C-alpha cells in the first residue's frame, strides 16, 4: 500500500509539503506510521502540480525511492503550487517496476486542466479487464492495476470528479470484493478522495487543505476519515465527508 497526499490552498513549495514535515511523504517513503500493507515505499514516487504557465499540470515521476533522488531534493524548494498530488510507491506483486506505474496518473482532456489521480491499494486486474477500454488503458502507458482503475475514472469524468470516483470505487468494489481502493484525485481547484480499505487523514488550516494517507506531524488539526468515505475539498477550503 503506497502513501499519498494532496494539497489545495495557498501556494506551497514541494519541500514545505513533502520534505519538511517530520512525518511527511519523504519520511513516509521509508518509515510510514500507519501503513497496513508493506513496510517501505521504495518503488518510485511521483509529484504532480499545477502552475500559472499553462492549464495542464506538470508531473515528475521516478522509479527510484524519493530519498534517493537528489535532483528532486534540489528542485523541491523552488517549485511552488496551489494544488499538488504526490505519492510514494510500494509496488503490488506482479506489477511493472518502471516510472510509468507511479502515481499520479494524468487524465482528462488534453487541452484542459487535466486530472491527477493516485491509488493506494490493490485490485485484481482480471476482474477489471472486461470493464476497461483498451485505448484508455494504452493512453495511460502502464499495465499496473492502478492504471486500470484510472482508465475507469477517465471514462466517467463527464459526470464530474466526485461522482466519477464514487462510481468507480463502488463498481470496482462490486467486481472485486477484495479490492483496496483509496483514491486521491485533483483537477487544480478541487480534491476528491476515497477510503476503501486503507487510512486517510485531513487537515484544513491557514496553510490550506491536506488530504493524506497519514498525518505528516503530531500537531493539532488532523482528522481521521472513516473507511468507505468520499472526501471533497473545494477551492474555498470547504471539506465534506460522505458515506460511500
Ligand atoms: N497497486 C498499486 C501499485 O502497484 C499501488 C500499490 C500500493 O498502494 N502499495 O503501484
């Protein structure tokens, strides 16, 4: 089970978001505190973020552990964004080891703001294959189980990010009752997350909204999200939690 985090709010550097917190995503790559499946997240990482220069987000993904990438450490202090989705990976058995399997996946129309999607968990590809459009899967460039989930989300984006994630989790959960489906997605102005088999915590304060697999410090303000929930955060910082 990987770990992921999203930020929505005042611009933050990737360093402030991922590196500086005592138990931020960098630390979680080698010492997660709440991870039930797997002990380290050393099979790559990815960071996606929106900037003012264009509609679509940028992505930086690598197949190495986050702690081993000195170039990421160098740029993290100067890259600043109001909306970030980042993940560190513990590859599920039998999945590809390359960076194309690392979240966040990029969805949405090519000329729009796009959607970044991360998946903590595992699904049986055989159960999903009949549901997935092969062209959508090919466009994602990976055969990792998370890409099958992403292809299903892509097909449902017309109903909006919130409904797309809710529908996909329910549908996949129906076809694969053993699936673990913590999804985290953003479109630059909204963040949506699901809990379906793993942990998730949220914090909203003057720094913005953090939606994370686990708290990045022991400070106040973190709230644990119950399993089988749908979390939505809008640009004004309003956070809602619904049952899934
Ligand atoms: N199944 C996904 C992968 O292999 C996610 C793994 C995880 O959450 N640990 O990358």
